[in-house]
C-alpha cells in the first residue's frame, strides 16, 4: 500500500510500458491516467496525471496513504472495481471501529463498508479496456467459501491484536494491524499450499515404471493462488529424483488433456511480443514465456492481447486462457510417470516435490532491467518421499 507508486516494478511497468503504449494505441489510452486511480490516488483525484517519477518525490509518492482509505465513503454501482470509490476528503475520517472512539484532530464516522471485503474490491478488482476482469481477487473471495462464512479480507490481511492505533490513543484489545501482507510478503506466501508426494510403489527395479502423485491443497488463501497481478506471477511445481549415486532426474508432469493445457506446462516458447509496441521494437520476437525448467506444471491464468499473443500488460488484455490456479480449499492432483533407466543406481532414491513462486517472470525482469529481487524464486512448500531401487 505504502509503495503502490514507488515500487520499482510498478514504476518500470507504468513509465516504460503503460504510458508509451497508451500514447500509441487509442484503445488502451486510458492506462496513462487510470493506473493512478489505485497506485497514486491523491495525485489522481487532483488531476496530476501522469505524476512525476518517484525520484521527484511528488505527492504521488504517498501511494495509498491513511488519508485515502479513511476518506472513502462508498463506491459507485453494484460492484467495487476500477477505483470507483466515492471520496469525501476533509476533517471527517471514516472507519470500521464501533464504540466510544474520539480523536483530537478529526471527526470519526463508522461505516459498514470499512468492515467488509467489498472495500478492498474497489482496487483489487480491475477490468481492462476490453472488458476483461484482469484483477479479480475480491470477486474470487466473494465466490469462495470464506465470504459465505463471514470471513472478510481484513481478517487475514489486517489481523486483530492488542495495540494503540495512535501513539497517544487508547490501547485496544482488538486493534486492526495495518499490515496488508500479501503476494509481496514471503512470510505470507510461504506455506500457502500444502503438498504431498507419494509413489505407487515403494520398491522398484531398473526399467520399471513408477507413478508419483502430488496433491496440492490451498489451505491458506480466501481467493485463488496466485491472485492479483496474475499476468506477472508464476507458481510452478518441480519434481526431481536423486538416486543413490547422486544422479539427478527431472520429472515432467503428466498431461491431463484439458483445453489450453499447453499454457500450464513450462516450455521454451517465446511470448509477450506486445512489449515491443511500447519499447519501439518492430517485429519483437518476445522473451521466454516461462524461463523455468521445461515440463513443470504451472498454476496460472494466461492473458492474451488482441492479436492472441500472451501478454503481461493487463491494460492490453482482450481474452483469457484456461484458469488453472488453485482456488480456496481446492486440491489439485498432479501425476509424474517415471520410467526408471536401466543404469539407475541401486539403493534409496529420494524424490522431492517443490512448489515455487515468482512475483515476476524472470525473462521479463531481465528484459526490462527490473531488480532481481522482484523475480527471485521463492519456495512455497516442499515434500520428500523415497523409493528403494533393487538390482
């Protein structure tokens, strides 16, 4: 929230892709202005669009400050999305806390909206200029099991504890911590998905076939995983076997045969050619779509531009591929068939299933000179099993 405008990847995406693209294509011209409705709302509401780059330290650098959220009184229409907030700046602040509360600096008005996940949807739902839901975190929660049970976004992303909401204020036993931890917080991402790998045999001989089954359970998020900027993000399952001599074997996932599955299995194909529009590279061939070992299962929802090419530019998204993300409380099953080679070493074989997460696809980060920390590989979870190999 505090870095919604100053975060390095957002700066690069906005100034090096969104603005130049918007200036060349009337269909996506709104991106030049509208990104700021959520990333730099104070600048947006006063008409300072586009704002200066973060290095100029303008008011846009406040990103999503306290003033923004506590000046919102509602949203226009039936669905919160695309910064359709109704804002009333001034000395009255709007809050979720009920009871005897007061401030020497301003008036406080309690709203039901501030206690509801609908508040979050104002910026965590987004439609592209082509009418596609390119961000739908709130809608995913709304359609899932947690919303039906009364669990709000704030219950996970703003947990309650004993705390003072102001240094000179009352010590509340149930103050909301304004942590907003999510996809950029390794501690929040780690452990999101439980996984277990098991073989169909405990013992095997060289040249025999063993099938490993991996079960992945989303036990932590009230929305799909990954969510938010899923055009940027990569969640993938890697299975590796190591025999008694230390020789490594990478196991590709078994295909299931559903429509669009090729986009959920890593390969060396190129994609994201529409970046060439903003970068003035005619006939740009693109960069590696996945930039991870070939044959791994990817849990993603591919975005396509008007030419049918995979894109990471949400403002240029006109259609989607298969949504193969992991929903809240959903379990996905993946199989890996291993035909043991004739020269596999006898003894104990160790097989490891690892689920990894990238905030940004590495090939895109390299192409756009995004700091490496944005595309680092984060281990979400891991499980190990064993297989005994006999001569």
